C-alpha cells in the first residue's frame, strides 16, 4: 500500500544520492575499501527503498522485469568477455594486459604509501563495473519476484 | 528420548573438539605467511592497484570470483523459476 | 584465556546455530540457524589472519607498513555472497510450500503432493 506523502518525498530525494554514493564505491574499488559486490549491494538497497515507499502495483508499471534481467546477464557476459579478450593479446585467460602499459588504465604506480590515482589499475576497474551491474540487477529482481507471490494486495 | 540422547552425545564430542581448538590457537601471530608476504611485497608493482584485497580477489585469484558470479546468477535464475505463471492462468506448474 | 576471545566467540556461535538447525520445527527458524552458522565460519576465517599491530592492507595513505594478511579476506567475500544466494532460494521455497500445504511446519509436510 502507498505510504504517506512525507515518506514518498523523502524516497524521491534520497534515491539519487544513494545511487551516486554506490557508483563511487564501485568506481574507486582499487584505491579505497570497496569494489564491485559492496557497491552493487548499496545501490540495490536504494532500489528497495523506492519499492517499499511506492506500492508494488505502481512500481511494476514503470519498472519492467525484463530490463533488470537483461542488466544482470550483461554484467556476467561483460565479466567473462574482459577475461577472454586477453587471449587475443597472446597471453593466458584473465591476464592483466592493461597494467603498466600506458594506454587506457595503465599508469605505473610508485612503490610504498602514496595518495592514489584513478588511472592506474588495468583490467580491475572494468571488472568492478561488470560485477556491480550484475549484483544491482540481481538483488532488485529477487525483491520484485518475492513481492509478486503475495496473494492479497493489502501488503 | 532416543533422539535427545543422540543429539546430546554428538554435541558433547563437538564441545570437546572445539574446546581444545579455542584454547590452543594463538591469536595474532599466524604460522605460515609465505604466500601473503609475496602478495604484499610484489602486488603493487605487478597489478598497479593500491588496494591489496581487490588485487587478490580480481587478479591473483580471478577464477574464484568467476565461480562466485556464476553461483549468484544461478541462484537468481532459480528464484525467478519458482514464480512462473503457466498458460491458462494456473500458477506453479504441476497443479 | 581472554586473549583468545574471537575463537571462543566462534565456538559459542557454532553451538547456537547447530542447536537451532537440529531442534526447531519451523522452516524460517531453521533458515536463521543456517545464517548464524555461516557468520561463525566467516568470523573464524577472518580471525586467522590477524597480525598484532597491523593495519588494513591498503597502500593509500596508510599509517604504517605492517599489514594483516589479505588472502582470508578474499575468501570471506566469496562466502558471504554464497550465503546471500542460499537464503534467497530457501525463502522462495518457503513461500511456495506455504501456498501448497497451508503450513510451514516440517512435521506436517510429509508426502509429495499431486
């Protein structure tokens, strides 16, 4: 059932902030604590807030399940594709072919304690994005399916 | 009565085993650290990332992460399969 | 004896989880016992890799150069995600069982229906 006007307004204001914070945790996975799985779980929690504040009947009108399933599949296929692309460079499966190389994410890192730079770690940020998108789509679709099995729509 | 006896005896044996383990393990000085010393010394230069945990999860042990992503994907497919609607309006096949 | 406190906590949590799984009759309570067991095992693996006076194994603005071991933390990351997958599947089973049998008591769900 729909919650009151205060709860709906608060959910509308909070969801973009939660989304940007979760994407920050995913993108800086090689510099600060975090990574793909943790950031994806944070964004799925924001999605659960929106689903609870607006009732389930309204949310299924503009959030289709096929799009979320496609998002989850894209995440897993992207993760395997980044690993298979190393075979085209002549190395083994899952080799880090972009680290210390000078192209996309490849600046070498000085040894020891330093302040951290975003452009550095090679294949690892691409893998972080793929896993973050997979966990976001997967956990949101589990919440939607568990809500669709309830009988009387008073809950 | 017999079930309580079996459960009680097995819990007593487990209690002895775990009690010995809790008393004799030393907390704060791990015994064999050769692999982790290599990861901490050479990880920053070979992978180029500042975070050693992420370097171990995604670069040195990438196969475990591939297996874990596949397990999560299969579990979500299983949840989606339990709530299907067949044609004719009936739910949860074999009705 | 108090310097071993993480391992004693592991033993207490294992016993609580094991007694709940073996002796309760409701599916939801058995699922909570499985979750407690999983937390005990994860705590044990992380507590094995601690060095006295060490900091987190991250080189960005670290306070010192003595770090804890990073490999057990990688294994525990995988284990937590598998626990989430198991819990989601058991919850969906419980919903379908309640719709077909009318109850979630495992003593009354005996025969295959249909």
